C-alpha cells in the first residue's frame, strides 16, 4: 500500500511529439484512480511512466515516498495488468500465476498459498490445471489479475484490461474489480477510454486530452461541475448538447439568445455573466435536462425551446429522442412511455438550473458555483 506522486512529468518522444505535458497527480493510499480520455490523450503513457516502461523526459515520480525515475520496473514493487492478458500459452494457469514468484525464488509452500488464495478470490480455483487456450476471455483476464495479486505489490496498474471483453462480461468484470479493490485495500491506477467504466470504478477520475490533465474529481463532481467543454462533452452518455448563442441583459435578468430560442439564465449565473452582455457563449444542456412538455403543460417563460423529432430510440427504461432545432441537433433522454412520433414538433422544457455556460474560445466553464473555472493540478 502506498501513495504515488507524479510531479510536473512530461514525456516527449523522438521527433518532438509530446505525449504527456506537465502532469501533476497525487494518488492517495488505497485509492482507485482512473485515467480516462480519448485515444492518444496520454493516459497509457502516463501509466507506463509510473511502471518504468517509458522513460520520463522531465519531472519526478514517487512511489511510497521513493523517487523511482531511475529504478527498473522490477524493483518498483508494482504489478501491471495489460489489455492483452500476456499469458504464457504453454503454461498452466497455476504456473502463469506463480511465474513471477518463481523468479523471486519464493518457497514452494508460500508460492502455493499465494496462488490458491488469489484463485479463491477470483473464482478460478478449479481452473489452475488448464492452459490459457482452454479459457474464456473473462477467465483469462482473471488469471492476469491473479498473477498481479500474488505479488502483493504496493501499487496495481491496469492498462485497459477489459477492452477485449464483450459488453456483458465487461459489466461483470467491473463489479469484480470493484470488489477486489475493496477487499485488497491497495492503491490502484486504472486506464480506460470508456467513460462509463471510469465513472463506475474510480474513487476519483482524471480526465485527459492531448497529453494534459483537464480535471481531477470524484465521479459525480465531474458530471455535475465539468471544468471545461471537453470534460462536459466526454463525461456523460449521451453527451451534453451545446448551443451557440449570445448573452443579453434585460431588466436585471441575463438571457441566452439562440437563433431558435430565448432562455432565461438562473439567478445564480448572473454574477458570472452580467458583464458579458453582447458576447458569444456556448450553452451546455444534458440530455436528461430536456423534458417533453405534454398537452396542457406550460413552461415558465424563457425555459423551453421548439424542435422537431428526427429519430426515436427506445431503450426500455427510457427513450433517446434526436431533435432538430434549426441548424442544431440535440439529444433528449425522456420517459420510455412518452407519446412521441417522428416529425412531431415539440416544446422541450429546459432545466435551466442544470445548464452550463462555456467560453467559446477557451472552453472554460463560466458558471461553476463558487469557483472561477480554473484548471486543477490534481491535488
């Protein structure tokens, strides 16, 4: 069990390609921290620098208070689980799990005890005599995790370990990894491109883009208070809707004016937006913050917009509705039993208290409550 500190770490590859820029993160003891972002954002590079598989161009990495910049991977007391399992095909499950322990020359009795314990935890005790080709994808992943567990490292590193599994098995393995973390109480750093995986697994989440940390926060804080437009668009399924428009001040009220709508900003937004009258902004609306107004239901002035239904996607417990709003496409998440039809012109109520206003140039969220929208350093 250990803390990990990543201090002003940068990685530049030959040719001048910067994969990670000035990364500052503090991973707490026993924490499960998830790095998430699109392909090429620098998350796997950051993980590999912690593992010692990539050299650091600048900065310092500490594990359990020790600077490990020049420490070989085998001496960092970490265990890594890869996307492709990396099992030896000619070895049994037992031998795969025990391989690292054999290299350390552990006594056979201790080795057997560790392997059996890990196998019991992961539910693969009856598979120890099989070869990897006789296992399913989920079973192979459990073996790869078991091989890491038996080492009893200070830090576990996971590099997209579930990406090769089918959707149902991914959900099951997410739950298993959550249980595993609670049981082992060990520091874990987990990399994924799947924001649903990040939200369900992480104690805290690091959102990365283009080699830089965009925001570090607990899952619900990320969702409710995104620091910038990138975080707002990346976290949430379906993604946040964005409307381009301008701000107007009228009778001590701030209005968002769009080509097809005029929306009244909540009073708590006024201090941040009052001096921006006449400027362009981007309004962010979560799909669940768009509500269909049925017959006889009226919206307060400045809290609805008109749109045309282009696509309806029933999902069982809810329905996704794709809307045309002038030249803008929107997605609404509505009740599964809403009576809607293709081509219908609908009035969609907007929960304005749950909207966000972004600077179109910097992407910064202008309306974070009690905050100025500045970037965090991860601490």
